[in-house]
């Protein structure tokens, strides 16, 4: 009995991608109603709210040690003077 | 020698990188948050000193956390800006060359306008005149959407103005490039785009809308601070700005 | 070597600091799109005359990333000399900027690969994604392109040919960037949450997720053809 238990433990519980997909869709707030008005239709049956992927992204944030990125406008192009303004005087 | 940075400073800087712009309240909360996480001392009214410490270390990279007043609501905002214009900074790839040209032309229109705004129709018209590579109308619309999303432009009822983040970062550039077209605020002495202009032909001073609200608050009869002529515009009340502030 | 010595003699400390600052700007630019920095490009575009004192400059660069930004520059490919930036600070909830939906998609793919013990067939991966989000997506555009092109170039994913298959088949693995950036233990926690199941019941994944991290990124190159 004990041997069998440890063997089972070593194999671990199996992973089923389709169950994963279903759980994930619920997490994303899938509306499974046929007549849902808003959101994008997914490949399955139902509609995802607009912020569905934001929810996943927010949940993912704490799993990633991603460096923040730096975005700027000044210095990203050659400075050329604008055309002279016609003076209306 | 400037004091060393701790993890609280580094976290604050990282947050400025990812959030690109934040108002004073958010910056204060972030300061508190960063100090809490790293068990650093947080002195509530020393936010600017805290930022100065970070800036002293950013200076060699020509980066800076800088402050500026929003023309929309009069609030102070903080943004992390780049100050260098070199071959390396021009490798930045957020926008293609023709997209940047469209942005520059939009800026030209905004700076030369009376009220600091330009209609989307006018911008889409200049998209036809790009020298690098023309943008189709739908493409130009997409670029404008991205510029709004990335917080370089503000859009309200089909009109574009420069965002606070853009003004904070681009001010030195704007001062240099548009020297003869610039309007300066008579009250705060910064560049003004959306402002009221004194009616008197011999005067014509400019005042930011929020500066108008602040300056004329509680005065019975508004008069121009320079020529003393009657100030003929509607004075936006402070409460008006608070309501805008809450709705954004 | 004497070239190094000549280089060190030629430039002053402040010149080297200035060059280091330029290197930092360059790396930050490349990191905007999370594309690894190639040493050859760095030398060609930025270092130029300073190439002979590369280690001296990089020492300063690493130090600034560490002391000022709380970031770490890591070589992820010692053969092609590719570098990426990763965060030294622990991620905190809510402090990051606006959510990036692409990261959500990536997270799902990495989770799938990890739970399938390190490899998922390309076809199976897209079948799963198709089911979840459809083929063309408002936020992602062409999902397939995003995954096989962008995520692979960023080194979050590796697309590897499965040997002896006709027609040719590929599978996805975690890329070197994912190995350094992403916490397997936290992914497993999320899986537990989703399935309402104790993470420890996936014993193999649990063991892998809680194994001590390797001291340094592996220097050996995978011996398979890549796309
Ligand atoms: Zn003013
Ligand atoms: Zn006047």
C-alpha cells in the first residue's frame, strides 16, 4: 500500500490542457450565454469581457521579474525647425 | 557627494519608468509605498528631496524626474524624461520615422494655434504632406490613437492638445524650436498652449486657464495683471478644475 | 594585452563614465521591445574606439544598472553574446504601469509549457490559444505571428524542431529570458488557484519549481536546429 502511494505521488497528478483552458476562460470572466452583448467572441462558446487579457496580465505581473521599460519622445527624432510661420499683420 | 540610493529609490524610479506620468498625489503615495516595502524612512513633505537624490544619479544618463503643471486641471505632475538628443537616443523605436514626422507636424499646428488645440481633420490633412512616407487616413488615425494611448497627446471631442507628459519632456525642445511662436504665461512664466489672452491690443499677455482660475479667485472685478484692463473672459472656477480632475 | 593598456591610458575616467552612460542608453532603447542586445551591435554602434576596454566599460554599466535602476544585465547566450535586463527587485502588486495584455498571453503559454513538463507541440499550443482567443485578435493582431515571431525574438520562447518528423513539426520550450525572469513556483501557485487544487499534487512540476536555481545561466548551446 505504501509503495503504491509513493509511486502515485512520484507520477503526480496529470495535466489536462483542455481543463486548463476552461478554468482560464472562467478566470477571464467568460460569459457563456449565447445572447451576450459585449466583448469578443472566443474560439469556444461565449464572450470574453474587454479586460479579459488585462486580468491575466495583472495576475501574471507578480510571476515576472521583467525590467520596466523607458519610453521617451525627446531625442527620438532629428530636430528640424518648423516651416516659418506666415505673419498676418 | 550625493547620498546613496536605496531600494526604495530604485523602486520609485522603476515605477516612474512603467507609469510614465503621475500626479502629485500618486507620487506621494508611491513614495510612501516604496519606503514601506523597503523599510526606509519616509518624510511626507520630502518627496522632492527624495526625487532629487534619484536625479543626481540619473544625470550622467541625461535622464530626470521632472515636474510640471497640467494645463487641463492645474495639478502638478511628475514624469521621467530623456534629455539627450544623440545617435543612440534616435534608435528609439516606438514610432517609425513617418509617424514621428506626423507627430512633429501635429506639434507645429498646436504651437501655432490660438488655443493650443488642433482638430483631427487638420492633422489628417497634414498626414498627406509627409515627406518621408505618406500615411493613409486610417493609418494616420491609428498613429494618433497610439500617441494618445502612450500619453503624448490628449484628445477631447475631436481636438488634440499636448499632454502634460509631452509638455514636461518636450519643453526645452519647444522653447528652442518655436522660439518666435511661443506664448508665455504671465503668472507662472512657463510656456502656455491653452490660455486666455488679454484683449487689449497694446498688452496681449497670456495666462494659463488654471492660472487664471487661481489668480482671479475671489476678486470682484477681474482686471489684467499687466495693463489693468477689464478681463473679458469667463473665469474658470477652482471647483471646475476639481470636477474635471475627478472625472479623469 | 597591450591594446587594453593603451585603451586604458588613452581615455580618462570621466570619458569612460560617459561611454558607460551611452551604453546604458543603448541598452534601455533595445529593451523597449525586449529584444536582447547583441554585443557586436553594441561595439559597432556605441563602443567604437572603446572596444578594447570593453570589460572596463561594462563593469561601470553593470554597476549603474545595479545601483541606480535595481536592474541586472545578464548574458543569456555566451556563444552569440546576447544580453538582457532583468529586475532585481521583487515584483509588487499594483506598482507596475497599465497592464500589458501580451504579457497575459505569454503567461498562458509559459504555464502550458511548464505544466506539460517543458515542451508543447506548436500545433497543440495554437489549438489551445485558438480555443481561448480566436485566430485574429483585437489586442494581439495575428496571434500566431506574435507567438512565433515576437516572443521567440524576445527569447521568452524557443521554437524547436522535433527530430524525425515528416512533415516537419515544431515544439515550444521556455526561452532563456523566461528561465531568468519567470518564477515557476508562482506559476504553479496560479495553476493551483485555477484548478482549485494543491500545487503539490503536481509533484514533478512542484519539484522543478522549488529546486534551487542554477548558479549561472547555462553556457552550453542546445544542439538542435532552430527556426
Ligand atoms: Zn501659468
Ligand atoms: Zn492686459
